[in-house]
C-alpha cells in the first residue's frame, strides 16, 4: 500500500488537524498508561504519547498464551528502537471459564482482564489515565472489547482525534516508523471458531501454523481453527502463489503435522473478522456491569 494515499492540500490539512487533535488529547490525559500490543495502532499511540509526554507515559504489553511469540518480540523491539518505556505484565484470561468457553463476547473478558490489571498498576504507580488504540474504523465491526474499555473508563485518543486506520498508517509513515505498513494481527484466540474452547494446545497449533506460512513467504495470513478442519486465509494479492499443487502439498504436510485432519484454503482470501459473519444477531451483545 502507498503511504501517500491523501493528496492535495485539503487532505493534508485534514490529516494535520487530526494529528494536532491527538496531541491535545494526549496532553489532557496527564500521566498515561498505554495498552500496547505492537500493532500499528497501539505502536503509533505509544510513540505519540512518548513524544508528547516523555517520562509521564508507560506502555503496557500483556503477555499470555494468546500472544504469538514473534508478535511479542516485534513489540518489544519496536519499543526499544523508539525509546518507549515498556512494562510487560502477565494476564490470565485463559484461566477465566467465560473466556475459555469462547462465546461471542470472548474479547470482552480478555480486555476486562487486561484493564483490571492496568487499573491496579495505574493506582499503584500514580498514573492518571489508561488509553488504548481503537480508531474510527474499529467501530464498523463487532468488537466486544470496546465495551470493556468503556466500563473501565479507558481513553481512546486515536478515536477522539477522528483518526482512521489509513490516517494512522500515513502519520506513522511520515514519522518513519517501520510499523506503518505492518499487517493487522489480532490475538491468536480470534482464530478459533466460536463455541470451541480456547486451549493452550489450540493456540499453539494456530501460532505454529502461521509461523510456517510466513516462512513460506506469505505476509498476511490467518489460520482459522475449526476443530479437525483448518481454514487458511491468505491476502488476495498473495493467493496466486498459494494456488499451486506444490503449495497445496506443502500446506497439507504442515497442517497434518499440527494435528488437523482436513486442510482447506479459503478462496475469498484474508479478511478481518471473518469469524463474526456466522454470529446470530442475538449473540452480538456484550456483558454489562
């Protein structure tokens, strides 16, 4: 993708206005904890907060079995490169029965665990607020974690500034942040079909499968776990490379070794939130306190 999608003075002025709004919002929050995963949104938010607040911010990276090891290494490396203060905490959402059941609101329970621990850290260390990296585009999908953020009164500076995903990528590119074009990457649990329990074994199978696909040269991938069946999603622009008999044999070898009985390639290609399309309307509700 291009880092210069916006052209002309109107587009540049709009982006500059949003960037200014973000800076103002960050300063209004005081001493700040930032929920940080290493994805482009949270990385840009952490970088922006550090640039504006200096030592009055701290990025918090949650480590758990649902965080891929390569993703954690990348997140830590980016923080070190940019001099962003970082603390790693261990979350235990996998010990919560309501999370393990993997119903539609699973993400709520994950974020509730994260924000509960971050709130304790905020009080203990004298910070004023907590922020996370939700943006305008995130409002268009089913994201129960946003309800957890609302209940915990977590700030959303990128959203408050009116920033879209494309805006964030452009601002990150302008700042020469190497994560500007990093593919989207949700937690490993999001790859497991709803209703199938989240286990350490299933998370490991997904992680190892995606690692193997990246080693084959694919960049944007998802390994969707449907029990005996694995459904592989690969970005549409990369599908021609996947649609060969040789690659089919390689996929079969990899995923049979990981314990799947049937190996499938999704011909629609990668799309964010594809597990949500099977949810009935009544399931699209999040717990409330």
